[in-house]
């Protein structure tokens, strides 16, 4: 199934619903930075995100150092942001809700 | 216990014993890139590294996307590379030996 890139209008609309995520790479990706109390907490969160990623077969680009995690979502197959990223962002947000 | 930065001589000597790690940040860190068959394998490896990191209370800076993992080791307390990084690199290498 082909994954379609969001139009600019759709992207802006979705981003308003995801206030903790920032548009980056000229609108081709979104990113969110997280801060936890320590590495154990940060990596536990990453493990939960990894489960979501594997289940959805949609994987983040991410960076971690100690208590900080930075997640970037984009859809390589679509050459930019797709609904898959938006859904993934919502799932990630829900982990911390 | 204070952690001492390695001298240039010590660093060069240790790096010869860690051929898969490259010096970076003007000698203040070392990095190694890993490639696995898929995300599941990459994240399993990361989980094992996380256990080592937590046990030693020495944490990597690392990046992952799908099957790729990039690990950078440095000792912030020492303002550069220390024996803790070397030992950690050896432990990580041993996971894949």
C-alpha cells in the first residue's frame, strides 16, 4: 500500500493537534524532545516506543543521551510527512499522558 | 572518584586496541557505527548496551534509525576520553564477538 505524503494544509492541521511536536526538515519531518529523571526512565520509554514502532512497522530516527531522548518522525517511502507519522506521534504522546 | 582524561599517548595506544572505534570530537570521544539486519535486531543490541551502561553508570550518546546504530562514548566529567570509555567500548565489542 502506497503511503501518501500529507499536503501542506493537512500537515498544518495535524500539527495544531500535536502541539508538542515541531515541524523540521522543511516540513518533511516532525520532532519532539523528551526529558526524564534518569537513563533508566529514558530507556524504559524508548523500549515502549520500540514496541509501538515494531508493531506498526514504522520506525523513528532517535537520539538519546542519559535522560534525554529526541525523536524524529518521517516517512521515507512518502518522501516526507505522512499520516503514519501523525499516528505514531499520537501513540508516543499517549505513553506519557 | 575523579575520572581522569587519557593522555594523547594513552588514547592512541588504546585506540590501536579498538580498531572498530574512530576518534572524534578532536580526540574527546570515540564512535562506532553498527548495522544489523532489521530494527528488532538493532534494538535488542541497544537493550544489551543499555544494561551495560546502567550497570557501569556510564551512558552512551547514541542514535538509531531502523537497522543502524551509532554510538559515541565520552566522559563528560573528565572533559574528554577516559578509561571508562575504553572499557565500555570493549564491553560493547564483546557483545558482537
